[in-house]
């Protein structure tokens, strides 16, 4: 089942915001794009992380879940020198001590030259 919410940016390519398959929700990479017009929101890693994570949260909630249901994230960052600043914002979206499994890698380039992209997998508890 395709998951779509107006509270996160529209896909900028041939993909869905998220797909629910069985009890797993696969969330496409969330970049710091404005949900209203798709423009890049923010210039700093802090601003862009805040927007990317807000977009991720909107998709999770659009599927009827919450951030506690996120079990795995993959984070793509354009400069690992921003790792601590990214972590400071990222961590506020999860309950203390209940963080999902995660990979975080530095990449050469992201869509529209943003600084961060985060994808996730969540579990629908039955």
C-alpha cells in the first residue's frame, strides 16, 4: 500500500513517500525540502536536519504510526564533520534510550545539493 501525506514534500522522482508491506513501513529518503513548495529549507546542517526529520515524522504519522515504531534509519550526510550537529537534532525525534538501529555514511552529493537525507523502516505493531 502506498503511503502519502501532504505534510511532507511530494516525491521529486518516480518513487513513493513510503510503502506499507505486511507489517513493515519503508520510508523513502527524506531531504530538507519544504512540504509546501519543494524548495530546500535551511542552509545549515541543523536547519536541514530539522526539516528532513520533520518530513520523516510526517510520513510516519501519515501511516498512523509514531517515531517509536521506527526500527532502522539510514542517514546520508554530505560532510561527516557535521556528524555531532546532525546527531544533536536527530536524537530529539526519538525517546531517550530507544533509538532505532542506524547507519550513517558520508556521500559525495545529494539531491538539490542538500546536506542530509534520512530513510527509515518502521514496524506496525499488531
